C-alpha cells in the first residue's frame, strides 16, 4: 500500500464531534469492579464478552461464537446492560461448545449479513470489502455497540496459546517501585485514535458508559496501589509514529515516570516495519535524553477488519516483532497484536469492533486495559 493512502486511514479514526469526555451523569452509571479488569485468560470466568449475532434470513435463527467452550452461562445481556435475556426463550447452547443460538422471535438483537454492508461509494468513507461486494458498514459512534450482546460465562476449558503478559518488577523497576511504595507516579500516553478512547461506550455517550482503556487502567492502578497516580493523554486521532517523534518535548514537559507508546494502525498505510521501529526507538531515546529514568510500555496494536481492502494486515506482526526487539529493562511490550490474531481465529471482526474497521468496542478496550494491567499489577 502506498503512503498516499494514509489520509484515507486518518479520516476514519474518530468522529470529530466526540471529545472523549463524558458528563458526570454519564459516568455515574459506570462502576469500577475488579472483575472487569480480570484478565480473560485467567481463571474460568469471562465477563461481558461481546458477540454480534448474525441472522439467517430464511430461518430467522442467529448464531454467534465465544472465545472458549461453555461450561455454564451466568448472563446474556444487551450491550447497555439494561436487558437480561432468558435461556431457553431468547437463546440456547450446548455445553462444551462455543456457539450460542438465538431463535427467531428472541428479544436479542440480531443482524442480517447485508446490514453490515453498504453499496459502493455510498458512505463518507470508502470501505471497499475485500470480496468486492460493496462496502463495510462504518459506525462513527455506537452503531456496532448497539448490535452487540454481552455474555458472561464460565469456560469448560481455557486453551489460550498466546503468551500471557507477566508482572515482572525487573522489567519496569522504577514504575513498579513507585507503585509499591505509593509514591507519586506520572504516566503519559501517546498514540492514535484508539488511545483517545474512540468507540468505547463512555466516549460515545451511551450506556453503560464504560471508559476507554487508559481510564480503566488508571482506575485499576489507583485501586491496587494509591490515588497518587496521574495519566496525561496526548493521543490524537489519525496520528502515526512520525508525529510521535515530534511530540517528545511535550511528553517530557509532563515529567513522566512511564510513557505508553501506542501506534501502528495508521502507520500501516505506508510505513515499513524498519521505519516504524526507528521512529519508536527515536521516541525512547529523545525522551531519555531529557528524562534518563523514564520507562516505557510499547503497545503492539490490535488488528483492524480483515475484510477492509485498504488495510495492510501483513505489517502488524512485523511491527510487533520490531517492538519486541526494543525491549530491555525499562522497556516492556503490551502485545495486543497476538491477542487479536487469536481472537480472529475464534470470532468475527463484527464481534469485537467498535466502528467496523479499526477501533475496539467496550470488550476490546477492557482487553487493552487487562493486558497493560498485567504488566503493572501483581495478581498473585
């Protein structure tokens, strides 16, 4: 993909009319619970996994898949959390399988395959489907959220081959030391629209008003350590690593102990893995020239929609491997890329997306926070 396509990606990153801030009334409906930040790969319980049930036009029946085989289902709820559905009436499943079946007449929201597409050149953003049959539906705010359903269940087994992030005080010694000693800790986040919070329900102004991943992370850290933690978010939608390099003086002005660098989705439009790595290394070096003790978490981005013809999926694993090569004491990796690769072996993009192409939904934002938290909180 040529670099001239980069502006097309930038136009998709965020609704410009959403600021990422929510009112007191909105946020009052979201309550932090440790269960929301319990890593999905730990234990046998998975909370609020999102599914978009695709309906068969002939039978009226819809089906969707979970990450793990089901031992028992605790609840199936609307994405807002306001409606709880009934087993046997609204859905049924066979224990030991990953599939949930929604019969015709169920109250659960179901979607026809054609409702996830639009005619060619009918949308503001041209999202040509890889099969050439029209475009992927673009959801600027909470369109996908409102089509999705949340399932909380116990898994009969957890076969998760992706290496889990580990809490290692030696990897981020200054950060972990300050957290454990309850000393003030300053975090700066630098990234693209994913890190502005795009398509989290709180950002979109809809129930359950869940915060974006960085705010979930901050809540979780304050709960486990102390309120003496700040997080300054300098992320802007549409940006890539060259812009990140230009922002280092601003990053350093906040005197961070920990810098979270989260790019890749927009870089994929034309930046090689080599240049992506060089830009990231330059961000680290320029920050440390001003703040020698600064530490870093490098986020290997989630994956975008596999059916979007303009998205170069081949480069994401290369970006991840480049970030991994930069890791050393004081520099850790949060590998969302490998998580999403495995997600896509088990679920549809429509189950996980916030906008149809390149943002996470509420469940995805929680997974981001879970991976980051696993590096910073000792769960033992």
